C-alpha cells in the first residue's frame, strides 16, 4: 500500500510543478509585454508625438511586433 500512495504523491507533485511552470511562463510573458509597452510609450513621449497619435502608434507597433 505505501507504494501506491508514494506514486500518487509523486504524480500530484509533478502536476503541481507543471502547473507552476505554466503559470510562471504566463507571468513572464505578461511582464515582457508590459515592459515592452512601457518602453515604447516612453520613447514615443520622448519623441514628442501627441497623445491622440501616440495611441495609434502603439497599436500599430504591437501589430507589427506580433507578426
């Protein structure tokens, strides 16, 4: 009987690790996107593009980057 529980615990541990790795991956992807957007916004502000044009520029940059 102890072997059955030991195997179940190992499987549960592996599932937890897999779930944490997926979550970690999603968090890093989100942070990467967020920091890229902040850098782009900062550069656009430094160049001096007005706010109305700025939002359109950011949208086009994300479309371009995503391709």
